[in-house]
């Protein structure tokens, strides 16, 4: 039975037009699908465009070009009534739990606000309050927290409040924009485990945006790797960690510390040369070529094709062109345990 694609992104572009005629190409032509019930991890360095992609998908940013189809309907051509209904189905967890909650509102008001906007329990405020209590318990808090203010909570608790708010409309799809990056390491695993439990209980589909590949591995079914507004690799989570194909992916994975001093001392770390280029003036051809130790003449003049190298394993790299040596023979294999 063929999987059902809940979200389909086709050649999505989001450009910001700045002063003096400059254009910042934050997202410059990405395509992928997310299937019902899965968690799709979107990873890359800061500035690669992953958060902009998430905000454009949900409609916080207007697209420059391309399509975002949710259950077959174009998000960016919906009328106001259709968008209103769409936002009940797709919600977002924001990155900063300190900035995303209104400091002047109580937790009860924060969580119930989406229900008020969408007219849920309008004639039964007692039922709405019970829904708030239930959501707090779902995310590991209790009903006594409903009358407190955000400043009274830790970062991990604030993020749980943000998650409860995202669940208030009983959505099908959640975009989690770096939901753990602002949290202590000891709290990150708790939030990830919470998201996994909620997904299992409620049948949720996630787009999980992060730069920490070690944590993405724990929650994602498939992973897409972004660099400077482009996808460079996409495959199953286990396959990506066992056999990373793109030089950029290998460099990212080599940066993950291994909790074994003997292995950590022996393994080779791949250090990328140079700085991340500006998205206002990206390199010609392959956008990664200025930092790639395997760059060839063709990389400067021709954008690499998006190719399926093996089953469900896609990569954009000239090392994998049919008339070039196999990158499996060229690149050192890095295994992340």
C-alpha cells in the first residue's frame, strides 16, 4: 500500500528583497514529501534556511515561488476561510520558549487563546477550562499551573506550555522549529520523549527542525539535510547515519561527539574550510563547493542534479554523476553509533 503524503513541497523558494536591490535567497528551490504519522527531520547549520522553510510552509511567510500542498491543497492560494480551517490542522512549536509566550497572560489564557479564536467551547467555558487542564496534564504539567505566568516556569516547562498551546486545536500536523535548542541538555531528552509519546497517542505528523543531528536521530524517520537554502541529501534516519553520502553531511556527522573516549580519540574529525557563504551572493554551481575538499571544475559551473543513488537515498553532488567515480569509493566512510 502506497504511503499517504500529508505534505508535499515542490520547488519552494523564499527570497527576501533588501535595500539597494539585494536579494537574500533563504530558501532556493527545495522539494520533499512528508507522510502521515512520520517525523521528518530538517537539519543544517544556522543560516541554512530551515526555519524559513518551516515558516513559509505554514504560511507565516509568503512564498516567492513553488508550491506547498497540504492534503493536496495549495496552502498559498487558499482564501481566508480555507486558511482559517487549515490552521486548525497545522500548528507550530516555536524555538524560543522565553519569547513565544505572552508574559502578561496566564498559562490558561495562553493555551485557551487558539480555542477562543476558532470558536471552540464558545458557549461552555467550563469545558474549555477542562480542555486546558487536560492539555497541561498531557505535557507533564498539572492544573495548578493554569493560573501562573510564564516567568514562574523553567525553560523546559515553558516549552511544554508551548507544546500544549500547539495541541489546543487538536491538529494533525505540527512544525517543531528547533523546540529544544534553547533548553539545557538535561531537559532536551525529556521534551523529545514527550513529543514522541504525543505523536504515538494522537497520531501526529511532525516536521522537526534542528541543527543537533544526534537528537534528530532519536526522533526522525527520515532526514533532509539543508545547506544555504538547498537540499543536499535526504534519506531514512538510520541510513543517513550509517552511510552519509554528501561531504557536508559527513562533516556534520563527524562533529557529533561519541561517548567513548577511545573511539573519540581515534576517529578523524572533518573540519570544513572557510565560512558559510552569504545567501545574498551564493557560489555558482554547487553552493557547497567553496568549503568542499572534493570540489572539481564541474562544481563551479554546473548545479548538481538531485539523484536517487540507492533506494530512497537522494543526494545532490557531482561526485555521484554517472560519468564520475563513485563517491562511495572516493569519500571516507563515517559510521555513527
